[in-house]
C-alpha cells in the first residue's frame, strides 16, 4: 500500500508546487510547452489526500496542458514514464466540464491512447490510491 503524506508535509508540497509553477511559466515564455508539461508532471503529489495540494498541482498541470499546440509532436518528445500520470490529469480535466479544457484533453487523450494503448486507460481508472 502506498505511503500517505503526513499533514505536516502539506506546506512543503505547496511550496514545491509554487516553485514548479514559476519554472513552468518560464518554460512557456521560452515556447517550450512539452518541457513545461514534463516539469508539471514530475513530482505530482499522488500520495497525498489533501485536496489543496491536488488542486494546486492541477492548476500547474492544466496550464501546461492548455499550452500544447502540436499534440502529435508532444508524444515524440514525452517519455513513456509520463503517460499514466498524464492520463490521470486528462480525466481530471474532462471532469471540469470546461469546454476548452475538455476539447484539449480529448485531443491529447486520443493521441495518448494511440501511443500508450488501452492499458494506460485501465491503469489510470483502476488506481484508486494514487489519485490526482
């Protein structure tokens, strides 16, 4: 069973997310959206149950997802180790009901499913411990 982060570590997680957010904004200003997405996905806090941490990280990942213009080139540069966590964030994006977010998540979902296969979807939906 995954180890759950203790309450006193939440502030540390939020601080790391804020640092990551600044780095992502810098990458986006340099027109490096794939690097921004990689950075957003790295160190995602799936082992915490604190919704503040999950929401803060979702905002960072959402910013990077929405900056992706060329979905085809995304997967030529994104390592397979990121596929499952990206799929989890795509479903979180779809759950928002926001039209632009849903449209972008569906575009990426289609390409990700082609690249990673149906197993990526099954792993994402079956993992109830490491939620985003």
